[in-house]
C-alpha cells in the first residue's frame, strides 16, 4: 500500500510539473529567438560555358486529298529522314518523336459553310547531335531527304551537374556576402544559418534557325551556319540568417 501511494504521488507530481516545464521551454525558446533578428536573403549563382549537345527539332509536313493519303506520304518521307539522320551519325537513342498530327484544310466563303479541301499531316522529331561541328551538315542532309519543317536548335550540356554545383557554390557565397553586408549596416553580425532552400534558373533560350528556301535559281543553298556560343547554368538559394 505504501509503494502504491508513493507511485501515485510521483505520477501526480510529474503530471503537474510537465506543463510547467513545457511552458518554461517554450518561453526560453521564444526569448532565444527574440535576442536576434531574422534576415532572409535570395541569391543567384551563374556559370557560363560551351554546350556539347545540340537538339534539332525537324520533321515533315505533307498534304493529301484524304487523311490516309496525307499520312502515307508523310510516313514515306519521314522514314527517309530518319534513315538519313542515322547515316549521318545520329544514334537511335538520340532520335525521338515530338509531335504527330493530321488536320483538315478548309476553304471559306461568304455565306457558305467551310468546305474541306484536303488534309495536312505533320510529324516532327527531336534529334540530339553530339558533334556540334556537324549540326549544319545534318540539317542540310535532313532537308535534302525530304524534311520541310525545321523549327529550331537548342543547346545544352550532357552532364549539367558539375556546372550546377559550381553555380550553387557561387549562389551561397553571394548570399553570405549579402547577409554580412546587411548585418554590418545594422550594427550586428551573422550568428548562424537557420535554413537553406534551393531553386533553379530558367533553361537556356534556344538559338532559333528557321528553314527558308533551300535553293535559289537552281543552286543548292549551303549548310546553315550554326554558332553554339555559350550557355548559362544558374542556381538560386534562399537562406535565412540569424543576426545578433
């Protein structure tokens, strides 16, 4: 009975003390946070470098009196285009269909309903070219093989992670330097980092080349010039600092 009474008394004491201890911990945490100031800083790091991959969006557009006729003509020319890309050195894994569509073609007149005059079939693909010196020649060969849609070229890097890591380090360095500046201006110092969150920059804008007439006065046009230039890899960080 004495043991039971002692155990009951200790349990009651623990239940009574727990809210008080929680209140003290909360008050202490609140006081610790009130000792300094919070500063949120966003910064971006950028790294520029030459690309090593070009992605060309190209394809075939055909017309026919029926949808089947337009599709059949399109398939024949598209097969020739893909075979040309393979012979030019574009790997199978680097050729990917991006869009296939068949649409009726209408003629419009005053006071009469639109009338279907035929159908247009379109098939486009993305071809990744890993030898940038051959981008212009590959586009020219694709056009010679029957490709009549060339929407543009975009450049990228095969392994962006090393450049992203460099951009991340640059972003963090800038965020800390900016925090030190604000702290100094406020007569304080950076005490610690409370949180870090990461974001990514926009992908590089594609360099656009649109197909015009291949020949003039019967003379074939030369391969289009393609200048890869440099692309920018960027990373953003948002850091919350405690100043004291």
